[in-house]
C-alpha cells in the first residue's frame, strides 16, 4: 500500500491485473499439456497419420471457436446475453 501512496497508483488494481494474468495464462499450458500427453499415448504406427491430420483438426477447432465467438457477439448485440456485473449486497 505504501508503494501505491508514493507513486499515486492503486495497488489493488495492480493485484487484480496480476491475478487476471495468472488465471488466464494457465489455459495455454493446459492445452499444451493435453496435446503433448495425447502425442505420448498414440502408437508408433499411428503417429505419422495423426501428425498429417493434426493440421486439419486444429483448423477445424479454430473455425469452431471463431463461429462460437461470432454467435456470442451477435447474441450480445441482440440482447440475448447480458454481460453486466451486478453486486446487490444491500
């Protein structure tokens, strides 16, 4: 708190940003770990066939994620999804 008083910043906002970063950055490592474990579990004879089709599988997953994000954004614009954070603690 003293650091924030000296430099005129809110220390809690810095802690919040660091916490968000720490929570969001775990997801790429989880995905890498799952993919690596999957490659370790396949048989040697199937490795080359999986390696040749993994690009198509990843592109299909990327396309699916883009479609989900677009549908979500359209739902926000139409009003079907509400992204307001409510704290009714009174």
